[in-house]
């Protein structure tokens, strides 16, 4: 849009920021606009008038802005990205908001709403049944707003009327809102907190944690997102990585990294399960030898038997197949069931199920049942145990037991960075977990083991894992947070192997229990 011929300048005292997936612009406290393209990073002053009070662009055609010093409404103008001079439209207003498809709306100080008619090239006044005080246009099908009581409102496409959809989050007033590329709504409140609107029981999901109190934000997708801290510092919230883009706004992402079925150097889940199986194999007969014979730690095909092969497949499929990764309305995996915080009993979406507890216990029980048939089914037994162990080992990643997601950090994606780093160093830089000297924990209920893992890993490690990022992330070099995490990983991995071996041992014990001893209800196997 802007020919970046001027010298790069880092804007200070920024009031607000706006981005799509090509371009970001911000406006400082003097109303001066700056722009930068993602393909040519570095801020440059934008050739727009000064005294800008509102600015928005969604598509690749034009940036819309309001500038002027009048109290209340000022002229609404736009500038085409290439060539065309800035153009004054037929209205004045206090806010202009533009969607991804170029849909443009203007809000006036008296609450009047105007919608751009592309063909007539004029704004047309829209009837409104309630008073809108702030707009966030997603596209021509979806417009968000706020009313005077801080409720989130939405315009219905069919009836063309505005209606309240939810109260704002908490007691602090909403001060900014942004509609992302996929239509989701992000808001900032006066206390500096940010939230994603998720609807349902939870309504709002905290976004960006408490790392940096914000005054404004603009989210296009997880790769292209910016915030303005309360002190006026600009912060790139998005990761800029194409991987994040591929995962859209899926807040959970993968959990411990799982990129290969049989290669444990490409799967932390498999790394942990192999060692847990080695450890459980040292249990006394009959459970120990039964674990060794079925789980076959470290084996790959062709040495790996049916049970082992199915187990490794299940361990991996939990991340990649829809029945296990919880796609949202848009078909994007959310991984909600890979999370469970036992202090609330909920996943990060605020739901009591599916969670790592409910899914984990379900597949654990299916595995036990398959292996207790008169004719044991090692395919179903192995696959379901693989799924169950995936959910269990997720809970030994402290962020999964504390509902700390991809969206919980600024910049986004510390969750994923942590997991990728852990996988990268697990075999080389981390002292290896203990895999001998198994001691049975005496627990007969798989659910109890899942719940205990959630409690323990959240309470013992989550604060430290987050602290490693808070002080060493974007202000400092990645080497610094990684050094802090490297100090934590030996204990986390060793602890994970110990806890996971208890689940493996329980599985073997239940599969082998004589029928007269086997009480499914008491054992939580229904
Ligand atoms: Zn997972």
C-alpha cells in the first residue's frame, strides 16, 4: 500500500493498530499513521493526513480513515493501496471499520450507522434498533459491535437488525475490539486484559495471558496480530509463522509434539510412553512381563507386533484425526479434549467434556475391554491404549493441565514453542528419565490417575514454565527462555514417565485380573 521509501521508524506512543495478512498500520498519539508490509518489515510513516482518529482496512484495495480536529465527527476518507489519491466520502464519523471483503461501516457520534455501497460509491444510513457505540466489521455477512451497556451486539443478516449476544467479560469495560479473518471477535478491557469471544458456557476466553496489559489489538489470524501495550509500545502478537497460519486460530495446537508414528525423536508422546513402558516392565510378574510383551518399548516394524503398532498409531492419531482433536464449526482442530484442569474440572473452552480425563478414561476402558475378550483383540487394545496414553501424557505437559493454550501468551504460541523445543532436546540435552525400579502406586481407578496427573503437573510446574517465557521471550532472546526451560525438563520428563508407568501398570493389572476379581464399576471400567 505504502511505498516504503522513507527510513524505517519505530513508532512510539501508539494509540491503536490495524492489520490484515499483508500489512499492518498503527497511529500514534499525534494521529500520525505508520505502515509496514509483512514481506518488507520495518515501519515507515504512511502518506496519510495527520490527526487520524480511526483507521481500518480489510482487503487489499483501500485503507479507510477518519482525520480532523473537530469534536465528534470528522470526514471519512479512503486511500487506494496503489496509485489513487485519497478520496473524501459523503459522511463524517467517529469510527470506520472494514471487513476482509471490503465491507465498510461508519459510526457517528450520535450512534448513527452508515454502510458503504460499493456500486454507488456512497455511504447509506442504516436503521438500527439499538445504540451501537463501537464497531468491528468481519465481512458483509458478519458485523460485531458494542452497545452503551458494554454488551457485545451482532447484526443479523436476515433481519438486518442488531441484537445483544453476550455481556462483556468481567467488570472492566471493553475499550477495543477486533474481528479476525475467520470472523472471531477479540476484545481488550480497560484493565488491559484481552479475551476471545467463544460463546457457550464460558463466553470469553482469556487471550495473551497477563504478560502485557494492552490498550488495543488487531487480530487477522494467529500469524498476523498486533497489540499496543498500555504504555504505547507496539507488540507483534502474531508469530508470523506459516505453521500458525495453517492452524488458523486453533488455540490448543498439538500438545507434546507428535510428528511420527514410530520415531520417538519426532514424538515426545512416544518418547515418554516408551520409557514408561520400560519402567512398568520392571514390575513383578505377571504385570511387568505382560507390559513388555505387548507394549514392546522402543520397537518399530517389522519387530513391533500388532499391539505395539496399533498403540503407536493411536498415540499419533489423537492429534491428527477429527474424532480425537475436536474440530470447531470451521473444521479446524481445537484440541479442547487434550486439556483438563482438575482444579476446575474443565477443558480450556470451559467444558466438562470432552477433556483429557473423559476421553482418556473412555479409551483406556475400551482397551481393557478389548484385551479381556475371550479372544483378545490386540488391534483395538493397542489403538485405544495409544489414544488413552496420548491424553495422559498431554496432562504431564503442565500447560495442558492448566488450560494454558496457544493464545495464552504474548506473543502467541509459547505453548507450541515450548513443545517443539522439548522435542528437540529430549534425546540429547536432557538427562534421561529413570526406567528401572517400578513401585506400584496402589491405584485401581484410571480416572484417579488422570486427575492426579492434572493436579500434580499444574501445581508443580506450570508457574515455572510460564515464568521462563515471561521474562525471557520477546524482550530477550529465545536462548534465554530455552535455557530456563531446559532446567525444568529433566524433572518434568522423569515425573511424566513415573506417572505414565502407573497407568500402564494399572492397564496390565486390569487386563490380567481374574474374572471373579474383576469389578468393572469399582475399577471405573464401565
Ligand atoms: Zn495432544
